[in-house]
């Protein structure tokens, strides 16, 4: 069954979000598969569309709710990071506001119309238009042992080599304002999955998402078959963001996915005369998960994101 969720913001402007609901012949978990919180992260959007078209009621136990593209204004305007209707990052405003701007109203509507029905959540993401990305998944540690156990199983069965675990006390990024952290804190096992980047719809990244979701559905007993056993994974205990102190031209020295040591050079920012304005070095040991693979950089612009290796 397909339809739309309507959202109206505090100015009276409205948008529609596509949704596909598939109910199995047997009752079971209710899985919310969400994509397109950022409108230019295309592999997750494509994977969600494929899942909505390939999972049938006859083979399904439980229910799958698929929202393949949530931030439709950003998708059609090709706007990275933010919703162009209010210039806010939808992935920072959950659980939203009833009388808020479009991003806040959108988050509030999802939490009101979709969230109460679900038992598990997978939120699909990737590197945005200027971001090269090393595939990884993230979970929120809540202190609720039952929830955290399932979320960690999700991380294992998704199949990425890198797993980021954050909490309210985590140094740097805690996940606050995201869908996956909001749902986990409400007692719903949730996963954020990242694959793909630099504005491309590539098949390898799409398959990471598609096969990861299918494997989790097998783990939950929603589809027949054994889930593939997880391989060796590295666990990262914080997400460190690096920003530029100057506007200019960014020259990376390494690639997304490489390991980094403390004080290792990530790159440098130069002016338009080729003079070095700033050297960017890693403050931690870990994995370079996201790298801005684009020369244009503003002052205080994002350059890289590093997952710190668990000590």
C-alpha cells in the first residue's frame, strides 16, 4: 500500500512525503526504514525504493514501513545538508515541533504519525554532495540493556567494518536531534547506516544498504533464511568533527577510510595565491569516516569527521 504523509509548517507551506506500507501474512515486528533525511544522499534512497518494491506480503512476517525520501524539498533542489525551506538540518531537530519551521514540523509529523506504530528503525544515510565516505553504522547507547543489545546486533548484521557507538556523554557528536538517537532513547532499537557519497548513485553503496537491511530483517525473523554472521568489526567511541579556520582552497592529504594517528596531517587550507593558511591534523587516533572531497571551503566549514578508535 502506497500513499503520502502531509506536512504543514508554521507558515502554512506544505509538502508530501511518499510512504509504502507492506504487511505480511503473519504478524511480527514493525520495521521503519527511513531514507532521504538529506536530499542528496542517493544510495540510501534507492535502497529504500528497492526494498519497498521487492519485499512482498507473502514472504513477510510483520510489517515494513518505508519512507524512501523524507526531505523532498532538498531532493528536488539538490540541496545538501539542509532543507531549503528553512535552512535547517533535519537530522538535528528530532523530535521536532508542532508549530515549527518545515524541518521541525516534518520531524514532529514523523514522530506523531509513524513512530508510535514501530518496533525497530533503520535510518539510511551517506556522504553528502561534497563528502567522500567510508561505510559505517552508528548506534546510540541508552543504558537500556534490552534496547542496546538489539541495536548492537543491528550494527553487526548490517555488515560494515566500522561501528560508531555514541551516548549522551560522548565527546563530540552524541547523536542528539537525530532520528536514530531519538527513537533509541524512547526504547526502540535503532540504527543509522552510512554508505555512498559525493552526489553519486552508485551500485556498490546501494547494495551495502539493501543487503544490510535484508540481513537485519532475517535477524528479526521478518524474512526466511539465516542472517549472515558478522565479520570482524572495529568499534569507534566518538565522532570528531574538523572545521576550517579560514576560507580558501582545501587540499586533502589522505582519503576517506584510512586510519589516522594523533597529529597526522589530514590536509591543508591555502589561499588563492597558494600560501598555506592552516594545516589540518587529527586530534585523535581512529578512522577517517568522512572527508570533504571538494576544494572550496568557507571559514568554519566542515572538512572531515573522524571516528576515534575505542581505547
